[in-house]
DNA sequence: CTGAAAGCGCTTACAG
DNA sequence: CTGAAAGCGCTTACAG
């Protein structure tokens, strides 16, 4: 069933059929009604390949998500998709590993799909430096900042990770903690982990806390299992630790389990804080003290900007979104 | 940059360029080398809309996931994508709400994308009954069975939900429990929930357990928050409950939290079992006794069958995949 | 308001 | 082995 069949069936030409399909005004009511009726009856749908080939443009937005099991990104993704669908804008989502090159992925997408805009959920700036210049559609990075890059079509809405983890440190220091451990993220390849880690280091310095990076920082991927193993290692390295900063809630979940398995209790023996504020952090036992990233705000702002920029390309924006320290049950004053 | 430019640049015709692009054998080495060099130098990528329009077929597979935050499906999705990419097969994934109509979604996909095969992660058979006849590509449903349907191009690999939840019941009964609650899923719209529930009912009957469906079964969506609220309600309805069957691990997580908030302990006061065996179930406190669905096997089998059937359409298969009862820490004998 | 026609970038018989 | 040409299903000036 093609546009030709509809033309034949309705007694009009393909041009007119195409016009009603695309809501052009210059069609008589009579023709429109007739053609619509035929389309309805035959359940016709225009071929999108032909349409896009002709139009030399594609209808949809793309979303690249770094990390398949990243609950924070999933949360944001869901919200973005909901907002987008309210505007009748479909989006294609691609998942890549947390260590993969998202710019390469975007480049491939541009060639194959020609999206009119791209959301990046998670980004490593190293990948952007050179390669991004080949991407021309509006792009928005979420949860970390790209303000150090200077591309007109690359914006970001982010949590000030460094500031937030600094706050976490201070909070724990105020609660009397002196012996810290930090787990999570590979500093080399993970943008987000390294700024969070930087905030921790700053916090340690300002609070005169001794921190031996080799023994007290254990890098790991963003998963429960990795958080679990890293914590076991940390506990071996530094048995006197009283406060653990996990660089994400998922990692914190593994940490709490590891502490239990070593026969200690959270927060009575060891306090744990997370980062992200995903749903799980409010249902685990004990509830996790963490940084809540404002995923609603990030989703709303990024969708608004994207919709605007796909119609009126403008200059880049880099706005931080306020976070919140959620004081819950996993920290104890000592 | 189009195939015409490449033709001009290389001194050959578009036909020959197209042939090397598609790895046809009937091209001289000389022509191939020359053309490949030009393609390389100009960074040319064929336009996929034109290609697909011409071929009347699309290269990729589609995956429809019911429920954005469903960790089990995410786990399977990740595995399927990995296996697919080993074979150089890209896949497009679409998320829909756990209550949405996946067949409608598939139909839209077929019109717009023309995928060569579709994986359904989660399926409600009601939606398939009539509408599926309009889908002609090979399709595979995961985690529930479609054997009651009779379509040649619709297969499934599944966990025997009814049997597994029956097993859960028996396990709890063997541990001395008599007062049960069941939470999760809307029986009307959710295929998976209703077969799990059926298994529970069977278990109750065989073990002579009194079960008042109105008071002891609380339906809810597959989220922690909903599991939490449902459990609170259950606890109000039936204060003497000693065992709660949550129809998924996510729901169970909410349940455990709710029990704690009511000042009771798991498993000392109330035993809780889940369903799925997602990563979280092994890291929460206490570790969850649950049914492990074999996501590895389901991913492998479904990818193998899909790859086979996209080349050699065959008849449908409906195989159950063995599950496993994971006895962990959330059940106590009384 | 409408139709006939060109053309988007490819692939693939067909002829040579 | 290679080129010229038709055609995939649409959209959009152009002419009327």
C-alpha cells in the first residue's frame, strides 16, 4: 500500500494525497475528507525511508545512554521520553558501555539516522575535544558539564559534582569522622568520577583529614558487585575506616552489603554515603544518605532547550542544576 | 557526498561503486581498490534511507521493552545487545510503559522502520490475539510463554511462572508459614503477574492455607514505591501475616522497607520472597530468597533463534527455561 | 485547488 | 567486469 494506491482509490493525484498527509492548507475540504477516509480505511502509513530520503532530514531525536544499568540515567531517560512524547517527538535510544566512546556512537548515528538532535546521558570530555566538531546538530549533555569545551551546538545541564562531594565530605567531618574511604569510578576514563573525587580530596584537605590515595581510594565500575568488591578491599586496606563515600548509590548498595558481610553494621560501625538519589536509595536498609540530583529539572530544561534549538539553532548553555543533600539513616555521628 | 561523487572521483560508474559497497564479487580488484581508496579518503557513508527504500528492507532488529525501570529486562536487554553486536547486528530498542500495548508499538515500528525481527521483553497475550496477524517478521517473546497463540513467526522463551511461584509457596509452607500475603501486578493487564498469582493460589490450596483474595492480595505496579505502599496496606489488612510473596524483586525491596518502617524485622517477624533474581536481590539486606530466571539462557537462545529465523523463516518454538530457587536470608522457619 | 513530473540516493537486473 | 537505466515511495516546485 503506497501513496499511489491511495491516489487511485480516492480518485486524486499523488500530489494531493501527499498534501493531506502533510497537512498542507491548499487542499479542498472535499478532497481532504475523501482522501482521509481512504487512508483510514486502508490503514495506510507513509514509508518513512522514502519520506526522509526526499526530505533529506529525519524526524527523530537520539539519546545516547552510557551504562546499561545506570539507574540515574534510566530515570532521566524515562522523564525525557515522557516530555518528548507530549510534544509528539519520538526518540531513538542507544545504550553503550560506561567506558565506551559516545562521540563515535553519535557520529555513526548521524551517518545512519541523521537525527535532528542528540542527548548524551553521561559524557567523557576527552572523547569530545576533537571529534565533536564533525557533529552539527544541537547536542545536550546531561549530569556533567561541558563548559570547558567551546562548541556552539553543545550544551549541558549538570550537577556540580565537585561541590556536592565536597559537601558530603564536610557533612561526614562535621559528624566527627576522621577515617575515610572512597570507592568508585575510574578516574582516567570517567569524567563524573573524577570530579566527584576531586571534591572529596578538597574536603579532606580543608578538614585536615589524612587521606592516603593509594590505600583509601578504590576505583571500581558503577555496579553493586564492583562496589561490593571494592569495599572488601578497602576494609582490608584500612580496617579503621569509619566513613565510606561511594561515588554512586549503586556502588553504595554494594558497600553496605560488604560491610554487613564483614560483620559490621551501617551506620553504627561504619557510615556510608552515596550519590545520585535514585529510587533505591530510599528503600534500602538503612535508607541512604546521599546527594539527590534533580533529574526532573535536568529533563525539563534539556527537552525545552532541545526543542527550541532544533528549530532555532542558538548558542550553547551550560547550567548547573541545584542538588540536595538527603540526610537519611546511613550516617552516624561519632 | 553521494555515491555519484564517489563514481566521478574514482572514474567508475555508480553501479560499480554500489557493488563494492555491498561486497559483490563481480568487481575487478583494480576497481575495488581504487573505489575503496576514494571512499576512505572522502569518508563517505551510504545514505541509509535511500538504501532501505531501494531494498525494501531494513538492516536492523528491534527490541521492545515493557517497563522502563524493570531491572530484569534491562539485564536481558544488555545480554541480547552484546550477543547481537558480536554478530554485527545492530538493534533498536523502544521502551513502553508496563501497561502499554506492545503489539501496537511493534506495528508502528514495522511501518516506520521495517525491522527484520522483533524481540518482546514482556508481553500481554491479549494484545497479540488479533493484532499480531499483521506482523510478518520473526518475533520472540521473552520471560513469558505465547504457546497458547498459534503464529508461525511468534516464539517464546520463558520461565514457568506458575510453577515457580507455586514452588515459592510450597517452600514457605514447608518453613511453617500459614498466614500469607501476595503483592504485585495487576491481574487484568499483566500477563506475568497473573500466572505467578495462579501458582500462588494453587500452592495455597494444596497446602491447605486459607487465603482471602480480597484482603491478602494487593495488586501494584512493578516499582519499589508501589511495593512499599502495597505492603503497608497488606499489613493493615492482615496484621498476622508471616510470609509475603512479592511478585518481583523490585516489589520485594519496597516490601522489606515497609516492614522495617512498621517496626518489624525481615525475616525474624515476617519472611519475604521475591521473583526474578536481579542483581539487587543479592546485595540488599537481608539478601532476598527468590526465583532466579536464567537470563543468560534466555538471551542466548533467543538471539540464536532470531538470527536463524531472519535468514530461514521456520516454525515457532516455545521453550521454558529452567529457573532456580535461590535460598538466601529473607525467609525464616517458624 | 490539483496533477504531472522531477528528483532524493541508492540497488540491481539487463546488456554488453 | 562494467555502465546506463529503471525504480523504490515519497515531496514539492511548476504550471494550470
